[in-house]
C-alpha cells in the first residue's frame, strides 16, 4: 500500500511566526476563526520523546485547525496531533474517547488507534494545548483515487458500521455547537456574504427553506454522536484494492446530531454532476443494508445534501478570505461542492428510496 500523507512537503502555513486572526468579530466562533497552532519541530520532537519515549523524523501535514505531523521512527509511523488552542480539553477528550470506544466496539474498522503516554494516559496535557499520538493509517486518500461504484459501496458500508459502533457512546462534550453540523445551518447566515456573489441568492433562498421546513422535521429523527466529516480527504484506500477502506481519519468534527445529517455529509461528496445517482446509489444501498433508513430520513436527505454543499462553500469561502496563506487547503472541497449543487437539487426522496433498496453485490 502507498503510505498516506496529506502533504509530503512542509505546509507554508505551518512555518514562521504565529499569525494572528484578522481583527473584527468571529461569527464562526474561535475554533474555526483561529489559525492552526505553531510549534517548532525541535520542541515538538522533545515533547514526543518526553511523553512517549519515541524519536524519529517529523514531517508537517496540512490541517484546518490543528498542527499535525507524521512521525517516522525506526519501527513504525505515527500521527502527532497538537490541538488548536481554541479547542477545549473536554473536546479533545471527547474525540479521543470516541476513537477508543470505536476500536473496542468494531475492531475491524480502520480507525487510528490511540497510543498512551509513558504514564498510560491517552492525552498529554500541555500548558497551551493538548498533544496526542495515533497510529498511522496506510493508504491513499480516496479524493485522489478514481470515483468507482466499488469505492462508493465501501464508503457507505464503513459509515454505517461507524455509526453503529458509536450508537451507545456518550460524552459530556458531545452537545457542543459546531457550524459543520448540518443542524446548525441557520447559524451560517453571518458568513454568507463571503460567498461568491452568484451563489448568495441560492444560499439565502435555501436558508429560508431550511428554517421553515427542514429544521422542524429534523427534530423527529434519530440522533446520536456521529463522525460528521466522512469526506474523501478523511478516507484512505489501497489503490490495488479500492473496495476496502484502509483508514478513517479526523474525528475532530464529532458532535451529537441526527444520523441522517452524517449520511448527508458523505453523500454530498458522491454527487456526479453528469449522473447524480451513479455513485450515490451504491453508497446508499450499502449503508441501508447495514443500517436501514426510515422513510422520514430518506425524505429529508436530498435537502440535507444541499445543506452540506452550501455549508462547505460558505465556511471555506469565509475562512479562505481570512487565511489566504492556507486557502488552497481550506478550499479543497469547494470545487466539487459547487459542481454538484445543481445536480443535488434534482434528487427526489423517491430516487433516494429506490437507491436504498438497490441490491448490494
């Protein structure tokens, strides 16, 4: 398998002195408003050696909120994660406990494993942040692989298994407010002026539709803790065997939400503008085979897919304007979201139901 690296060259946004957030209000909240933390490689290496007793080569990785490095030692590779200063320790603990719970509930899922410190703790608490060490998942990001039905099926099955594994997981920090959570779509209104001018009327019209129709209906649907960011950059596969995922990454957007919102997020990245159901159908049939959807859930799914695309476009446009040095990474999903927006608008609940009932090979 090809080792996965979100970036094999240093990210320019990770070097140099700490950049400051632009002056003014932060309608997205500090967690999305502050840049990733800064720490020199030598300091980070000393901390890893002190807490885990490991030494090796550190390579910076791109990240939206945290400071991540790949650590290559003589015997293995790991991911070193320094959390954003705006992230409360309780949220870091939430994400970490979720990884531990998932590994126990469904050991076959390819999630990173948490490496305890020399003192047996899953997290090293620093004065300014928290530091974690995770196993390195091999593979290539699904975003860089051909978009096939087999890979879509693997994605749907893996998401259903992860959702099932998290069904009985709970944590005091699960109810935090995160703008990526589709339930929070109305909170994006202050960020919408950052959208390209031609998209603003579409976003505003959908906002009214969401508040009047989607939000009330969501309250009656199943909810639990969910991953909330099952996008192709967070999934890994072996190019030689693309029908099986080798990694499920980035639990940083976990939140208690409706499970259909989690599925809508995954679906939003499977919309082929030329044939919206080509990849969506195998994903839905595989998911439905593991975790059957209710009729009420399928009825809302088309609108929630649109909500995710508009969320991606809105937050990424707003953050890219604030941090142009990291814009390429922040905007990585914007082109596919924009291309799929019109196609998603053609989907109907009847098509979703038919796709769910399609036999899975």
